[in-house]
C-alpha cells in the first residue's frame, strides 16, 4: 500500500521559555538553561531511539548530500553540510538533547549545585569521562582541551571566531581527567564553548601542523562513533565504525557513505531507486515528491534557523566605504517594504512555514511581539523618491547616473530559493529596483578569506541564506553581528558580512553574555534583535524547519531541534 507519512517532531517548551521564567535561578551555564522548541501538528510521533542491538545490526547506509563540505574542521568550516558529517566523528565536552538540555559527552555537565561552576561564574570545571580514546587509540585527556583553546587563540590560525575563547584567562589541567577554565569576565554561555557547534581537537595529531592545511581538515581524528576513512572529492565521504569508541555496543552500523549528489532532483531519483537511504535537507518545493514515495518517511523538525536576506553595507570588504545603495537607510527600508512573503510561504512552501520576525527563531531568547515592516509598495516608492532615486522611463530607478541594480546570491541547486529569487525580482521591479540573480556553489559563497569567499570578501549586494543560534544565542549573535566580527584583511575572521557597526548592538550582545540572570539576558537580546532589524541589513523571510527523508529500511533516527539529522546516528540500523 502506498505510504505518505510525515513525521512531525513536536517538542514542549520548559517553563522558562513560556514566559514567567525563573530569573537568575536558570541560566545558560546550567543543564536546564536552554529551553527546547515548540511546534504544531495533529499527532506527535517519533521513531524509536536507542534500540536494542538487533541480531542483524551492521550494514552500510547511504546519505545523499547535495552540498560538499569545504572541510571538516569545526573551527574553519561554516557549512551545515560539514557539521552533518563531522558530528559523527568529532565531539564536544557537552552536547544538547532534544529538550534543550545540556548533556554529558566528553565531560560531565558542569553546574552550580556541585560547585563545578563557581558562584561568580568565572570558573568552570570539567570532569572528563573516563576511558575515552581517539579513534587511533591514543588517550583523550585534559591536554586536548587546553590545546584546543591555544589553537583557537593562535593568531596564525584563521579560525571562524574566537568569541568567548578570548575571554578565557587560563586553563589548568591538574590531572588527565580535570579541566579548570578561568574567565577574565563572566561569559554566561560558557558551556557552548568547546562543544556546540565546535569540538575538541586532538593535540597529538595537530601539534606542530599547519592548521589551515592539515590533513585533519579532511580526514579528522575523533572520539565519536565513526571515523572518516576516505574522501573522494565530488563523489563521496566514507565513514566507518570507530573500533575504539567508548561504547563497544555502538555504533550499530558498519559504515555510512555520504554521497555527494548535484541537486535535489538527483536526490529524488536516487531516493526512489534506493541508491540513497537518507536525504538531507529537502527543498520544500519538492517535498510532495518525497511524501508521495512508497517506503519513504519525511521527518519535519522545528529549528532555530531563519531564511533571510543579508545586505552588504559596504562597497566591498571595507566597512568604511558605503555601498552605493545600501549606504542609504531609506533604500534598505524600501527593500523590506517591497517584500510580500505570502506567495513565498503559501505557494512555494505549501504553507509549511510562517513568516520570521527575528534572527533568533526558537528557544528561550526568541523575542515575542515583533513584526516586519508592512508590505507597502507605495511607501517603498515614496522612500526611494525621497532619496533621489527616480525612474527615467524604463522602470528602473537611477540616481547620479547609477541604476538601482542589485545582485542577489544564494547557493546553487536549491529550487525554492531560486523561485523565491524570482518572486523577489518581480516585487522589487514593481518599485523600480532591478534584481539580478547570480547564484554560486556553496563553497564559493561561504568560503573563507583565503578562498576568496564572496561573503567574507564583501563581493555581493544581497545574500539569501539560512542561519540560526544553537542552545545559547550569544555565540551566534557575536559571530554574525558584532562589529568586532567584520571580516577584514588580514585573515578575515568573523562573519559579520553585513559590515554592520553599531555601538548599541555591540553593548547589547556583550550585556547578554555578561550576566547569569535569565530575564536580563532575554532583555539584552531583545535589544540586540531590535537593533539588527532597525538597521535593515537583515530581512527575515520565514522560519525553516528541517526536512529530511528516510527510507523505511532505516530505524532509530529521532528529531532534535538543536542537532543535525545525524545527531544520534550511532543508534541507527538498516534492514538489510
């Protein structure tokens, strides 16, 4: 019988996320600090997690990946496709469960009750789990944690960010199983460091190596349930069972093959023929083709991710050289007022999403009561006229001999984004703005400074992208919006590719990370969000759920708003 099933992951908020809160008693440095997600749907269904190992456990599972990671180093890569793979190999000190709680991974979770978080929040002590080794059998120790910090802070290493790590005064390792981290000032999201979305690096592998060129970046040594054994560029990344994993009963699979495929259409074909067992990140525009397949289930998981338009305030990478159009706040506001999200959400997303109003789309810090500028083409035209952008007769406005022509860029091979660009193209044209579509491979858009990445180098006008915070939004806000995170030569660290500079925003981000009072943190992050939206450089479009397709041969997967689709792959089995 034809099966058309969508598995909805609907998770309940804990009290602190629902309003009320508990003030300073609940903070981001405790295991209950980060409330989970909410969702909708008629029936709550989850697949079975943590199954008893069946007699036929083992086998090979294939995951379709339509973006090839640039690398697998958690401190160099920014693509989600990288995290999908590396989370099976590399681990952090703590992790996040589906309910938004910190849970032990390489360490017990520090907390104030037992004194592993000091009363002033300046000292965090990690008690490492006994008996963990790297996949080559080398012991994992406190020295690896200290090495990770030293590597991140080494000015010769072009890491994506040093946010939070730069506030560490010292790391002491009194023995192999104990790490004492002392901060120069309170950093309330401390448990996110060394953990989400980063990980611990192996000192015995990377010590003395050129960090940006190390073999580790493609074939990392890890402590996770799997290990990368082969990477065939453009074809596949192969992960085999880690024989030295601390739980000898896991993983249940022998091998996971990440098959690099060109686009969503290839995923549809190969899912239908059984050439892939799991397809990551279904484009909403083709979801009906997956839900209509025999023997396939689509898992829909709420997430903190938001699809947005990012505007470059600069003419290139120099934040002091204003963009010819976006240097004028009237143009930025007019752009937002020209957008009607209804056809995007209803026609392209089949009503499976809703308009986003904030860069923090989920969790305890997501502000309530915000709204987008109303769809108002007449108002947009009036703002452009006010700023001297006049239509000379061909429908496109000009000023001082410069046409109001803007380029939009997003990763290639994603149908809904391409169709969204076409909708925006028509809506902008209606107010006299010409939108030119120039999509590029994800590696080109998100490449680092040395790779001439378009975002890092400021080689764009408008970028369409998805991003969202992890359990604690401090790192996300800092890396994406803090003035200190504007990528510039030399090195290009940071991801404030908007080139947004705001003292009030910087102060709000800092304030949110400098107190253990949850209500004070919420208030600070609301100010930060309002400042971001008022600046007009970040235009939220819609909330993005995670859509992943599973063959009915696959068992044991479970939804997690705070993890990627592979977050519990050590529990997966496949019917051979």
